[in-house]
C-alpha cells in the first residue's frame, strides 16, 4: 500500500453532469500530480501541485477541468459538463521533492474509474 | 513521435524463463528513468528506478543506454506473479512530470 488514497474508486455519470474526485497524498509529500489513463495507453500527465500552488497544466486539461489543492494536503479534480471522451481512469500520484535530490519517485493511488454514459 | 515507445508484446514465457524487452525515449535531455508495473485495472507501482547503466534488484535488471536512448528490463527466473504490464517511464528535463510508454505485457505461464 503506497499510502495515496482516492475517492471514489468508481463513478458512473451521465453526459453533461459535473463530477469531482478527491486525492489524499502520502502525508509528508509536497508534490501532487493528476494523470489520466485510457485503455491500452500509459498514464498521461494532467497537472501538478507543489504544496498548494498549481505549477503546470497539460494542454489535455480543457477549461472543463479544474484542480485544487487548497491547503497543500488533499486535492480535488472537477470535470464540468462531462463528455463520453472523459471516460478514463484518473490517477493521482505524490512525491517528496527535496532540494538535495534530483530524482523524485512518484507513488500512485488506486485511481478513480470514470464512465460517462 | 511519442516521447516513450515500447514494444507492446505480449511476451508469453514459461515459468523460470528469462524475458527482456526494451523502451526508447526521444528526449536526449531526459534525466531519470523508471520501470513501473501495472496489473489489470490497478494503479502503476514503482518497480525500479534506473540511475546508471546497470541496475539490479533481485531477479530484475534494468539497463540504461543514454547514447542510444533506450532502457531495457530483464526478468530472470520468471514467476507466475510477474505477469503484468510493464511501463517504461521517463522524467522530463523539468522534473515535475513523468512520461509513460504504453506498456509491455508479459504473461508467465505454468
């Protein structure tokens, strides 16, 4: 068990609805990442936070997607007006970035599987 | 061209066999390299970090060739429990995100 938790594990929603996912990283980790994975592909980077600051967003993250990490601990990913193409596994990962290290292994949570009907 | 490319397999091997597969990456400035293992419908789990040309962890050996921009993974004495998808992962020069290959599927049969 890596210690990253995600909720819910599964979500089925109708097209046009809004959904929100939560990620709780490993407690001492200061970086938090969101990825999306579709069948037969590796995870694709969406966005990441260093503490509470959102430092990078992929162009995959359309305006319908928003992520927050208000207190530098847990994070939420919201998708507004869901589309069938949003169906995927949404993975959260965390890492500990230290100034004296150059490699930061990322540890993944179990993911939230979204199905948009 | 994809940042990270892998042979999708599948590699079907008998228990006890050795299996090896490669991954190539496009960005010569890439700094860090990893192999993750992913079981069906589960999250990726870190298998090995690859820091130098040869890295060994038990039955697993990863090789990094920066000149040719490839990483390989070799599994010796395969176990049934090694059946999984192995994801080749490369760290971008900016460090904050990982770029994943699509994975190589390995099936170990009894």
